[in-house]
């Protein structure tokens, strides 16, 4: 820590975090998904929306709190990570309970979605629509035979199937980013300590930079003995 370093370091700036941006996109997608495909009277609807919201809010709150509490930042980032994991399970349950496929890791649509770099829920909706139309064209070209890039069913992928799987891809990205974020925060806490240690170092540096009373007295001018 340098003498010119402020007591409270730069903090916040969460809107620039990729983890926040992806989590916010997942939240917007989840709100639309639940309104369209989940009964609004069910607990699942509220739980999925709240889990998505928790992911976003805790990333922001942790970033803002980092100025005076690295411990709080770590805790809230981990809460965000846990909330998104809960949401991931809800999407997987939605697909499994309806007999819809969950994309394999090597499914080309996963990388296709990542390469698309959707920034808004509207961008994702457009991607889903194009994939749905592509599936229908593929089915027509195969004369009703099985699709190689979808499920083993002889039907094109449905909108909820595509949207839920797309959300799972984005959740995987967000969770991976948060894992790295947590690792970096833990390392920073280990090497630099928390706010209490920072406060102690600043005060120690301030005290050590002050001249002692004895040195102050010795530097004062003394009467000359010469006339």
C-alpha cells in the first residue's frame, strides 16, 4: 500500500462487470420466460424470478460494499452465485419434467448462442425464433426424420425448449465468471486483508510520517552566543 493510496479504495463499478451484465440478461429472460410458460400462481414462478433477481442484486451490492468490507463483498458474491445455481436447477427441472432435452456440452447451439453475444432479452428472442425456424426447415429437409441437432423427436424444437436451454447456457457463463470473481476476491483478501487492516496501515503510516516532538524542538532556532 502506498502513502498516496486512499483509505477507501475504488469500489462499485459493477455495471462494467461481465458477470453482472450476463446475470442481468438472465434476469430479464427469466421474467419473460416465467410469465409465458410458468403459472403465475405457482411458487415456482416467484422463486425463479427472485433467484434471478438475487443474482443481479447481490453482485451489485457486493461490489458497492467492497470499499469498506471485503468480507461482505465475498459473502454477497457467493450469495449471487448460489442464487444462479438455484435458478439453473429450476430450468433443468422445467425441461426434464416436460420431457424436453437438455443440450449436451458439445451441442453446436451452445457455442452459437455465445458467439451471438446477445445483449438484451429481445436479442435472445430473435435468436430463439431463428433457431426454431432453422429446426423446422431441417425437419422438412429430412422428410420428417430425426433432427441431428435437436432431440430424438421428429418435431422441431419448441420455443420453451430453446429458451430454457439458452438460459442454461447463459447461466453457465455467469456462474463461471462468478467462480473466477470469487477466487480473485479471496486472493485479494488473503494478500491485502480487509478494511480493518487497511485502516491500521493508513494510521500507522500517518503516525510514522509525523515528526516527533523531540525532533521538532531540535529544529527550532536557538539564540546565537555571538554578538
